[in-house]
C-alpha cells in the first residue's frame, strides 16, 4: 500500500510539473460555450483539490469544446490520470489510447505508455484468474522500455515486465500441471512450451522443461525427451530440475532385466 501511494504521488508530481504553467497560455477564439482559459482553469482547480472525478469530466469538456487546441491534447492526458486516481481504469485506458494514437511524438508520450501499463497492472487479480490484464500490462511495459529506453519510466517498466513474466509463467505451469495430472499430455505440453518460448528468462522455465520431458515420455516421444533434457543440462546443469530430469531418463532408459 505504501509503495502504491508513493507511485501515485510520483504520477501526480509529473502532471503538476508538466501542466502547472498552462494557465498563462492564450489560444485563438472559437465559437464555444465558454472561453478555453476558463474551462481549463476550472478543471485544473478541481485537479488541485484532488476532486479527480469532477476534474476528469471538466478536462473532457475542454476537449469537447476546443478539440483543436493544444489544451485539448493536454486535457486528454490529465483526464486519463484523474480516472486512474479514482480507479476507473477502463476510462483512463480509453483516453490514453486516443492520446497515444494521435500524438505519438508528444513530449509526454512515454508517460502515457507508462500510465496505460499501470492501468492494466492495477486490474490484475489472483494468479488463477484471467491472465489477460497481466499479459497486456507486460506488453505495455515492454513496449515502453523498447521505445523509450532513456525515459525516467523505463527502469520501473522493465522491473514490472519481469515480475509479470514470472506471474504469467506460473499461471501456465499451474494449468499445465492440471492437464498432466488428468492425462491430457498434449494440452500440458502446449502450456509448458509456452513458458519455454514466451518466458524463457523466468525461474519457471526450468520446471517447464522438466514437465515437458515427463509429457514426452508419457506419449512415447523419447528422442524429444532426451533432446529437451540435454538442453536443460547445457543451460542449468546444477538445477534441481536438471538433476531430476537426468534421474528420470536414466531410470526410464535402463535396459529391462
């Protein structure tokens, strides 16, 4: 909880720094209900008072009444942050998707990618539930780290992507074990190979290799089992799973008396 509060304070600080001086700006007049400066000032005042839901609606009104102004672009990001603060992550994601699509060169584009990843990250539930939010969050953080490696968000994005990789690999292992227990070895192999191919850097990859060997043996693919065991030995010869795999194949390959 403390870490989350600190992260929210950091996100809040970024927006204060980025947008704090906007009230001094001037734009061309439009045929709208209210002057642009007044609309933005009202939205910003709600933001400063931490009335985030009201602020989000007010920033959207800026965008609605003055869609071609520079303030409309900034209001998209501000409304997204406000929705994030009230845990309306779907609304925040929609605003961020529009911002990212139409303003890919904006100075705060890296922040927009990071906040989108955080919206997905905050929707992750227990490991046995739908892994889609975790998978999408990981992809968002990986994209951020690839596209903006020098940004101030890259380090945390890499950390979270790694953590989510471990979580997703664990999910695949759990499902794979279930299929293996009930004798659906092909389905189990699909899960274990997903770990090996999509999350090879995780700790679960060693177990995935061992379980793959078990499944190959169960369906009579001994050559494939030996090839996987050899790869496991080459990569992590001192691993518990590598030693178990060696014993398993040694027993299985022993000549019958």
